């Protein structure tokens, strides 16, 4: 399951950078960070996105 989160994180992170206003990509990126236990990074991203 960690591998899936890591794959999604890379792709969703790229898509979020390319489409910085798309909430669906941002949600996927946050979920992947959460699944990998990268809580501080997820909180930082959320603060910048919102």
C-alpha cells in the first residue's frame, strides 16, 4: 500500500504543480502524503493551497 501512495504522491504532486487550482489533484496529493505518514508536509501544503 505504501508503494501505491508513493506512486500517487509523485503523479499528484506533478499534476498539482501544473494545475495549481484543481482541488481534486490537491486532495489526491494530500491523501497520498497522509498515507505515507508525511503529516507535516501535508499540513504545509494544505496551508499554502488554502
